[in-house]
C-alpha cells in the first residue's frame, strides 16, 4: 500500500515512516508543511493519505484543507486524519462529503500499532475509522435528532459501526450473536430512514449519512 504522510512533528513523522515501512507499506512522500501536502497528493496519488490537521505555517487547518482539496481532485482518495484533540468542526468538514474512505483518529492511537494499522487498512479499503472519542462527541452533539429513537443497544451498535467494526467484532464486544447484531443494524437503518441499497458501501454511506445529520446545526 502506497502512503503519503503529512506531519510537521519530525519525531512523529519519522515514527510513522518506520512503522509503515516495517509493516510492508511504501511511503511515497512525506510533507512537513501545509503548502507541500496537496502537490504531494496530486503527484503520487497514494492508496491512502495520513494527515495532521494543523500544520505550518498557520497551525490551523492546513492539513485538512489539503485533504479536502485533494479529494475534490481525486474523488474517493482515502484520508486518515490525525489530531491531538477531538475537534468537531474539523470532523464535520471531513465527513461532509458523505463518502467513504475517511478516518479521524487521535494521535495517541498511533501508539497502539495494531489498532492504527487496522484503521489505516479500513480507510484505504473505502471504510471508516473514527476514534471512539470522536464518535462519542459527534453522537452527543445534538439531542433533537433521530438518535433519540434508538435503544441504548442500538446506540452502542451504531457507535461501533462508525468506528469501522464488522458484525463479528461488534457481536464479540457486546457478547451477543451476529444474528442479533444484524437485527440491531436493520433497526438502526430503519429508524434513521436509511433504506436498503445495492451499493457495496451501503454500511459506510449509512453511517456517514447519519453522522453528517448529527453534525448539522
């Protein structure tokens, strides 16, 4: 898998390079500043981009802006964003397109190597990988929302879906059968007015559609 890394912290940047190359991936390019990011993504067109939100020169949202611009030029470009904190505005920007291949992790998640690599692979495959803390913030943001109609168990299932977990993993974590999880997911789709679709990314699109709904003010 070819990866472009955009991170201004030299220690973390080199750590990511070492981690990814050790896992058998190719680091096609690295960027240390905001202006470098978009050209690198457009030139190398990686399988996935790993981007810090805040980068020089302004340390505001340069990495995110570059990611959004690249996805406009390369539709479906998988992007895994790293952030020091849960920043709802940035998460909303990333999820606003309603497409798959997106992830938003807190930086301390990188230290959990297996979790980070699993998240990277899910995003590269067109799925989602949202940090549990990010999911909690997004799902709690609004109260006057279809979320109110979900049972506590359905909320748990939806949160795990948003993290990118498959049915077997969700069933194991909640200590129920996969059949029960399938039923809960069907109820979630119905209550959130997300009709069945033949799309291969139905699950991803449903989760993103719901999260986008919750991010609107």
